C-alpha cells in the first residue's frame, strides 16, 4: 500500500490543499466536485469527454451551470479517470477555486490530521 500526504493550509479552519497551485477545499458532504473558474479557462486546463447542462442544489439554493466529465484529473500523484466536475454559470464565492467532493476519493483511504496540517491518503 502506498501513502502520500498533502500539506493543509494552516490559515484555514477547513481541509484545503493545492491542486494546480490553486486552493482546493476537500468537501466530505459534496456529491460532485466544483471548479470556480470560467468555463473557458477550465476547458483550457483540462481534457473532457462530455459536457451537459446541470443544476446543483444545496444550502445556498439552486445553481445552474455545466457538468463536465474529465478524461483525467490529478491530485498530486493520484490519477483519476472519468471525473465529474460542475462549473457554475455565475461565479460562486471565490474563496476556493476547487471543491473536491468525497466521491472522488471513494477508492482510497484518506484522513485529516488537522493539528499537524496534513491530509493522508493510502492507496
């Protein structure tokens, strides 16, 4: 079994790591990952298989946008395939560029060591 760890942002009270040098919140309650970049920028930095109109619902109400299925997505050395991502039509809170949903990590063990600012993944 391999183990890797990611540094958590010490200035945040939530688990935030870097993905593509951008802040990524790990959201254990989210069903789909979200990218808070414009669709044009997102399409430049990713390779996707398909995109469809999509609406998400949460505590903030409904949000319309586009659901992309990415061919490949990496978090450090971890490689994922066929990853769904939601891109909102209207920009959301700009605090995090990525919100990574728990289903992304279904095939790995992950834990947060908040006092030591680490996210540990075993795969």
